[in-house]
C-alpha cells in the first residue's frame, strides 16, 4: 500500500499504546477516516482532540462479544461503502504460573486475543473486498513466535494469531488484500505497566515498523533486531537447544511475570 489518503481504517484497541501510535502514523500520511472499537468510550474520545482533522466513528464494545462486533460492523456499513485497512490490535495479558492464572483470565485472553480478532476480520471482510487496495494488520507478539515460561495462555493466543494470518492470507489470494502480521517485543504500553522490566520498545517504533511493512508489502514485521530473528530460527530448527536458553531466563521471567496482568 503506497497511498494512505482517503483510506478508511477500522481498528480495535486504538485508544492507547500501539494502536494509537498506528493511528498517528496513518494520520501523518493523510488518513482521515477511522472507525475505532474499545471497551471504554472515555478512553477513545480524546482521539478526536488529538487528531482534529480526522473523522472518527467511535464505538463502545468488547471484541470478545459477537453482538458488539455485529453492532460495530453495522455502524461502519451505514457510514462507509468499503474499508481499506483493518487493524486487529486489541489484546490482553495475564501471566504467571499456569495454575495461578484464573480460569476467567485464560478464557478472556482467548476470547479477546483470538476469537474477537477472527470474528472482526470475518465481518469486515466483505467491506475489505470492495476496496481496490486493502490490508489486514494483525498484531501478534514475539511470544507468538517463541513460547516462553509463564506466558503459556498468552503465547497460545498470539501463536493462534500467527497461524490465522497465514491461513487467511492464502485464502484471500484472489483479492488485493495484504495480510501483515506484526510481532512486537516488550513495548512500553499500558498493557506492560505491571510487568517488571527495564528497557522496552516504544509504541512509536512499532507503529513506524508496521507502516514500513505495509508500504513494502511485507507479510511479517518482527521487532527485536537480528538477535530476535536468530532466536526464532534456532527455536524452530533446534527447539531442545533453545529450551536450554529459556532455562537460563527462568528466574528472571518468574520475577517479571509475578504481577503482570492487564485485562
């Protein structure tokens, strides 16, 4: 995708963090029409002041609820004839030892991170197919490429995002729809506020890399530099060897995830 003017963009989780940073990047490139869904409308309303020339369709809803998705897509259909970009960014995390994570948090992670993403894509797809140049951006995680201790349910959801992106990309081969999957490392967003970490990537960096991937027609954007790419390769080809590396990080990850919950 080269031109971002006059594009109509649908995004989940656009009120803060990576989603908001992507809105900023698109706005800087000329996009003015955004439909945003979020659970808290008060967190979405400031977007109208921060991007004064944009036209926002703000919708309060939980993407894990089919009725909310249906209502959101109906509102979009009433306002627009087509959609050019769908950004599946909404996500939650509850980390720690598997037996310590509540059943409710496990179910919510699956419903928001995977089910909501799949359903929103399904129902926006007819509008995307009307566009002459469309894109789906799915925000996964580095943990969707490499499963690490104390993130088992979360990693499962983000791995699901990876495979869904791969499958739907191949399913849409006859349509001009780019499918781009983004794999951030730890990023300084509200979702990471309760994690005990040092330096993290900025949402702005993730957004910039996402836009570069969109403009160059990539299918994957993997944050973390050459070391992350090497780790992904080693984890795929030599998983038992990578188990040893993960073991050296065990105690640090246990400490980092002791209170890491953003639901």
